[in-house]
C-alpha cells in the first residue's frame, strides 16, 4: 500500500470472531485449531452454512463460507497456530537453507485412497500461485517448486526468508482432480486429504476415513444453503448453524448467541498520513496524534473487544517481535501536549481547537470507507479522543470506490485503513 510506511503508529491488530452455539467437542476445524461444537455429547454431526452456487475448490471459491469449508476438506503442508507458530500438517519436516526450502511429506492419503505425493504439492503450489486468493499473495516470494522424488518438494525463493515456513499453508489437492464432473457434467470438488469429504451433491461433508490424523468425533457436517449475506446473518442470529466464522473485514458484526472464541489474524488497522499536507509533515505533530490515541479503548468500544491494541506494526502475539515493539497502547497526555507545544500550538480557541501564534488551527480530515461501519465508528472514537487535546478531526465518509480513488490520487490528509500482513 503506497502510504503504509507513512502511517502513524495508530494500529490495531484485528481478531476474527467465531461463535459456537452448542457444547464444545474435541474436533478441531480448519477455522484453524478451534473446537467445533455439537448440541449434545451424544450427537455426532453439526450444521454449518455454505453457498450451493459456489464451489468447494479452495482456489476458485468466492464466498467466505465455502472457503472456510474448504479448510476442512483440504490439508496444507503446515498451518500457523494462534500465536503464528508453524505446525506441521502434511509436512513431516521443513528445512530452510538460504533461498531453498525443502519439505519432506508424511505418508498421507487422499480421500480416494491414493498417496499424497510431491507432484500433487507442486501442482497445488502452481494452482495457488495462479489464483486470486490469499495463498497467491502469501507466496509472492516463492519462485518455483519442484518434486525431488515422490515425497520431497523443493521450493526456490527469490531471497532467503527465515519465516517462509509460515507461508506454505496452501491447500493440497490431488493433481488434476479439479477436472472431475458427474454424469450430468456438473463439476465435482477436487480430491483432498483433509478431515472431511463432500458428497457428490455437495450438500454435506462426511468424515474422511483415510485422514492421516485418525478418527474424528464428528462424523457428519450437514450444510444449510445461505446464498447471500442477509441469509448468513439470519441463520446465525436464529442459531441454525452450530458455528460461524467471521473476520469482520466487511465491518459487519453479526448478532449471535452462544460462546465466542477469538482467532488472531495478521491484519492491521492503521491511520495513514499524507506527509505532503501542511503540518502533517511535522514529525512532532504525527507523534502527538499517535500518543493521543487510546488504542485499547478503540479496541474495546469500536471493535467490541474483537481487536488487540497493537504496540507496533507487527502482531503483538508474534513472539519474535515482542521484545522490540514499544508503542504505548493507551493515550499519553503528557507526550501529546509536550509535542504540540514544541511546535508552537500553545493556545486553544473558543471552540476548543489548538492554534499557533499565527492563528493556524489543528484541524484535519480523516478519510474512511463508509461501507465499513465498524471502521467508521472507530474513526469517530479516534476523533473524539484527539479533540480532548485540541486536535479537530472531521470524518470524511466515502464509498469504497471513492475512498480508494482518493488514496490513489493522494487526495487525502489522514485515512483509516486496514491491511493484511503475511505471516512471515
């Protein structure tokens, strides 16, 4: 993002929401690593939402609900846990050596009983690289992948990356199996090695008897068709689904009952600064804006505790950076006022806005995507916090198209944005 490195350190590490409406069971879903829930300990099925008009192909599915179900059907080489540590799945071992990453595979089977091979991994890697998914974005630094025998894959990297192992979480599907179709010519899901397999009608998932991880407590996942966001919200609100996953990136927090469990996401909400605009070129003013924001309060009141107050540009849950990030997560009145006075804004006018000896007032516009109501509310909270120090923030709500156009042209002063960061 063009202005990301010019952003003031006003960042929140976002969490996603997952709600289960029943008693917790041992099954972990690839809504990664959390317990799926069931109505009672004797019940061996759960109910989830899907879109019947979408596919169960991890590289072509377009709805969030189907993409999440794909995580149950296709296993990656590794996945990251809730603290962003790599956990082996189909990978037996991962070895990094400069610009080379070598993965040895476990003796795992696809749901049709055939072995998972290095050729399947290479095929899936190329599908991931060529897709319009998060996996393509994560694999930007991987130049190629090649099989070295039947059970070893070698990734060639553009440059050495000590955390590349965190990026090889792309789903593995059997080579060529996405071309399958039923007798009527309807496309069938590719063959995976995950915990569940779809029936040909794609109306339910059943436990994969060939799953390398052993037997599962939940034998069946019954699916309810939710063709649009309104129906998803309805089914969640009435408790028709046993579990629902949301990364709240669209700004919609659905009303739900039952338990909520948070998953750490590597996304940052931040304020970008146009340093070419007047006083915003002043480092002391940017520091005053940063120190005047109570990130914990924005997380609590704006994101309803579904975000972590970030103390730097990396996720605060990531162990390698815990000792090097030191941004305060609550407002520091002393530092804020000290910096404002240092640059000559020593008085306050009748409207409560700070001004300098020349009469120039601290008044700025904060651009925000009007289609993301959670972010709009967060912007309002930030504006209220800064006004306590005499900095007036006008909220400029624009449609997403107009918002992105303004950013592209540099026609903004401040903006509230969100960006996904790869787990390396």
